[in-house]
C-alpha cells in the first residue's frame, strides 16, 4: 500500500482501536519500532529528502528544523507533495532524547523540551525520525530515553544510502 492509499484509509481507521502490536513488521526496542532496510519508504513524492543529523551543535540542530519547516511551507505543508526523513547518528542522536541522565551529555545545557516540541510539530506533517542503532549500542544509550515518535534503523549512514538509492535527495545543514 502506498502513502496515498494509507492516508485515505487513515481517516476511517482513526476511530477504530488498534489491536495487536506496532504497525511495523520488524522488532521493537522498548516501545520504539525497528525498521529493517526492507521497511524503508519508497519515493512517492516529487520532493523526497533525507536530512542528516550527526552534529553536536544545538543551534545547528534548530537551524535544520527551521529549514525543514520552510521546506514543508514551500510545499503547502502537504505530505502528498513532500516527504522528509531525518536520520540521526553519532552525537546527533542527543537531540532526540527525553533525558540525558547517565549519558556523556548529562552536563550539557540542551533544551530537550524545545527539541521535543519542534519535532512533534513537524511530525504532524509526516516527518519521520530514524535513529541509528549502532550509535545507541556504541554509546550504551537506553532505548526508553528516546522520544516515543522515533524509529530505530540498523545503521544511520546505510539508511541514508538506501534512501538515496530510492531517489531521496540528501541535505546536511552546515
């Protein structure tokens, strides 16, 4: 089923309680869905882009979110016109966490509430957030510390490569 068919069915399905597990065929890490490479979306819009978040600067992260909001605005915030995915790996994953307690970023003054609010807003327009499992394991992070709306991918950079093979453009805010 493509995105258009899914969205058409979505309105009818909203009033029906979901039974079973997550909407993903893959496993789960805590409450977070895990996508395999086969689960990655196809390019179904003319404007399909992956934004790469692997940098430590909070101002750069918010500049990226502003660019994404502008990208959506240029497409009338219409998910039929644009598909945006953020892939985070390395230190970039810290912006997708509920807490930094017990992590190497514990003493940094990062406004996670602001990050969550902005990411939640963008998610309304079907922006997806993919977090690198290699990073989570390598930095010994806890899955439950990530925002509930993120999805786990086996490898951030491999996911970016696969999305580019499917026709997604690549953007990295400098």
